[in-house]
C-alpha cells in the first residue's frame, strides 16, 4: 500500500458529485473528503476523537456547539442521538437544532460514523477514519456526504473550509499532546 505524503500542516481535499436517496427520491449531493497527516500515535488520536470535548476544540473559531440535551457525555455513545444549537463564528445561529446520531464506533478499524441533519443540511453523513502511518503519525480523514437542496453547494463550500480548519486544529492537539475526555 502506497503511503500518502503530505506537506507539513496541509490537507488534501476532494469534492465529488454523487446521487443519493433522500425521502424516497434520488437527489444530487456532494461527497467532501478532507485528509491530512497528524503527528500523533493512533491510540491517542482514537481516544480523543471519541469525545465531544475534542469536537468543541477543533471546531473553535468557526462553530460552537451547545447541547440541547443538558450537556454532552464524556464520550460519544453508539446508537445515541445528540442535539445541538450551532453558532457560526461563535455567535451566528445556523440550521436550527443540529442532530448527530452515532451510527458506528469501531475500535478495530478506527472509524466513527455519524448521520447528521438540521433544517439546512438535510443529510450530513460523516465518517472519521484514522490509519496508522507508524512513527507516531496517522492519516486522518473526514468523509462527508452533504445534501441541502438548493443550499448543497453553499453548505459544501462552508464544510470544506470548516474541515480544513478542524484538521489544522488537530495539529495543535498533536503538538501540545492534548488529551480530551478525562
């Protein structure tokens, strides 16, 4: 298997046009994939990625999530659905209540899969993948299927900026050897 090489602190981005089924109809959606190399042991990254606290840290500066359920757990729980109000740049409300259902947490493949939605983003299906590159480095990938009707293009453009921001914030987590959820 060929190793993906990344210049320091950069991410690789791709956007594909796809067709998905939404409420019984075939609709045009986007698949956004953002990946980067993070200098962190996979075990540490895996522990962190399972926590809402990490999500708050990597989203900081672009999106603030406020639980509608009285708070987030220490770790995401498979099968649970969480509601949150999103504030863009910390203060602009967007999308009403955003729902995040944890579909799968797989410690063998280092993957977490969610089904998410709100008023604007009707479909936001997200898979986080971690792959061990050895030498205390990982390949980190966010893969998101996005559908928002006429807003799909706008939402995808925002998501691209957001996920690149998240992965830059992951670099801080690695550099500072941060641990979340304790």
